[in-house]
């Protein structure tokens, strides 16, 4: 398997993927090697819809301040949990247990 990975320049997970690559190589020839260089996932090769989706995802830039967005999200979630702890458990009211039993 190591020789195949070196040949195709990618990690090959199992023999099924290896045989799929061999089949694609025979069927598409030069186009197959262009897909390899482009980094198209093995299961997307030859499928126009999946290849288009891969190219769109690849071209979508990652925001330069993604860490800031993630930090704000963490702070929001931590703040929500703190507020819940201050309020007490859900459904906590000053209604006596006897009344709760009747209402339930």
C-alpha cells in the first residue's frame, strides 16, 4: 500500500480505494492526473457534481479572524450557562409541591 500511496501522492485508506483509483486512472487517463494534482477526493473523481462541490469548498476563503469568532461563541455559551446557574433549575418556582402534584 505504501508504494501505491507514493505513486498516487495521497493516503489510501483501503484496497477498495486503491482499486477505485486504478479504475479511474485507466478510464480517464491524463484527466485523472490533473484531478490528483488538484487534490480532488477519490470518491469525487469522475462525478461532476461532487467535483464541483469540492472546487467550491476549496475556493471559499477562511476568515482571517476565525479565532475571534470562535472566542465570541465560547464566551456567549459560557455566559448562557452562568445565567442558567444563577436562575436555578428550570421550573423552579415558589409553588408548593402539593400544588405541583395536582397540576401534573
